[in-house]
C-alpha cells in the first residue's frame, strides 16, 4: 500500500525532527483498496474483530442496488457496511464492495481521522445522485434510520 508507506514515512520523519503537532501513525486509519472487479475497500476493524474485543456494536448495511447512481451506471451489485461503537458513536470500521468503492473509502478515512461520530455522519449532507449516498444510508441503517431500504 503506497499510501500507507508514504504516511508512515512522514510520521517517522516528523517524529525524528520533533515537528510540533505531528500525529503518530495509526494503522487503523489506513484504507485498504483492492482494484479488482468488483472493487473492495475497507478501513478499521472487521465486525468479527470488534466483537472479539468485546465491543457493543451498531452495524449498518446498505446494498448498492438501492442507490440511484449505482442503478443509473448499471453497476447495482455491492454493499457498504459501517461499524460503530454503540456507546461512543466512534466509527470502528467500514467495508465496501462494488464498482468504484475505492473512490468512496476516503470519505470514511477522513471521518475516522477527524473522529467524526455517527451523529455527525448522519447530519452530513451527501449530494444526490451519488454513490457516496450509500455511505450515508449505511450509517443511517446502523441506527435504524435508513431512508431507501
């Protein structure tokens, strides 16, 4: 993962140089992308790992077949899955499969880096019609509020 290596190097050099405000590298914030057909993208913990850690979870799932843009593109196969800590609202993980999902994982990586909670993601306005709406719907689904399921 070139993006991982690049960020590890920057974190290392900034640490050695004593750069003020430098953040330590956190591997849980590294998005993983598989450029296949369909594409696969993930970030953070899997549901199984989170449960092994004893986390109380809220899990959202949203099929791309319910997303207008995916239908318009003729690419309705896929899923967005989001995992949240039920107590704190922390985004623990995200897993996506489908057309162009490697373009979507950055939104969730930014959310993790910025420590956005589920409440903040629920209030975020996602443009329509876009594939990114599937992220919003998955977050909503984790809290029983999905609009298009």
